[in-house]
């Protein structure tokens, strides 16, 4: 079974759409986990103590089975512009400790300028190369899912902006007040480092020398040209009332980029598979059919249940994740109401580095 990231071991009940009921359930979940905070397995210290950082006070583990992810309830991101270098260093370190996912609830007063200011601590905030951002804050992409939508933006596995020469390193996704009940329409993550570690030596030797094409056109152009048989992000945008294109003509979309199939994280040295069916458009040196089949084979391995976790959203919660370690997708299991989320992302400082120790 898939693990669903909650604030406790609570599982599976369908939530009432009534706001009062939802709030009551969340209060119960939070109280169940109201401890002095998660502790680092290596040191036995809370993360706030380990890094001497008050921003991490009361942080709790998101997925207890794996230890992946951390809920950080007492970090006010409206003050991001005032964070010290030590504060930022602590967040950078702890997100790697917990394998790439942090959530920051209770961000009711977060303004887009604060959202961008927080992201800027971790790299250069980027504008989406195909979709328009907010008018006054173009680095913020507002992702809209209309009531009863049939096609969902970002519903297939991907790493943000892998089609760029410098893909996104971190993404910062904030739920607005317009969200469906807690536990619905989660973001699901698959851990590409854990999946790499689980490969046999034979598969590792096969994949290490390979490079892959990553394509914006596959997601935002005519997907059929790339062998796509399901709706893409362009079709999802066309179903919304407000998402618009920065690039109207397909020939103006940036050309495919080539990245290694296996990459090394620049901060941790961990190796990971860097591929996803949404943007990966083939394997260098193979036929189109061979490349498509190999991409599916790799993604089917990476997205096995033991490598997956989900993040559920409270209103005004911000989730931060590392695209160098994870792929993700937006789930669709409740279309009873309009859903609006806002995302910022920052570029990698250099192109993905291949794991080629055998050369």
C-alpha cells in the first residue's frame, strides 16, 4: 500500500467537506503529535537542538515508517527576508537529513513577495519558461484546478523543469485558502535515491553511461508528436480560467536538453536516477521506441510503493522539496471544488552532474 503522509498514523477516512469538521480533525491530528519534536537518529537530538535553530522547534517526522520528511510548525515564512545565514544553513542541512521534504503549515499571512524571498535563500528564483506567473510576481506560478476538472496540471511523474539546461533544485508549493479537504489531492513523491540504491549491480552498470533527452515540448506542445497518449500540461492549462501561456507557438518552446540518467547530488554525494516520463523524451543512442520503453522501465522501478510517500495539504501550508532527489505528481481524487496552489522554484547552480566513477 502507498504511505500517505499525515500528521499522525491516522489513515484513510474520507473527510467531510464542511470546514468545521475538517478543522476539528486537523486539531486532533496536531495534538496527537504535540511532542518536543522529532529526533535525529544519529545524534538523538531534536533537529532544533542539533542545528541550534529555533525555526525547527517542534518539528515532527512526516512519514514515520521511513523517517522521510519533516513538518516544521513554528517557522514564520513572512520573516524569510530576516533569516540569518545560520538559519538557512540549518534548513538546507535538515532537508537532506530527512531525504528531501519539508512542510511549513500555518502560513496564512504569506505574501508572494515572502514566498519568493524564502525561495531566494536557496538559489535563483526562476520564471516558468512556458506558463505565465502572477502579474506582480512572475516567479510565482499559480496552478489552478477547476471544479470537476478532467485533466490535471502536473498529474504525471516529473522533476520540476528538468527540460531546462539548469533544472529546478528546490520547489516551494503553497496551498491557498482554496483547497479541497485535507487528505485529498495530495502531492505524491517517489525517492530516486532510494530507488537507485535498490537496483542490482547489473542494472546500475547498464544505466550509468546513459544520457536522456528532456523535453518541454512533450508537456507543453503537441504531446502526440512525442508518443504521448495521455493529456499533457498544455491541455490542463487550457481547461482553467486563468492559466496563460508565455510561449504560444510550439516552435518557440526551448529545444530538448540532455542530462545524465544517473546524477550525483552536489551537497550530499548521493546518487539518484534523474528521469521521468513527463519530460524525458528518449535515451541518447537508442531508437524512439527503445528510449520510451527504457524510460517506462526505469520509472516503474522508481515509483514502486516502497519508494513513495504523500504530502497532504492544510490551507496555507507550504511544502518544500528537492527535485534532485525526488520526482512527484499531483493526485486527483476530489474535484468537488476549485483548487488553487502557488509554486516558486529555484534553478540548480550547475547542470546535473553524472555519476561516472567507473570511467
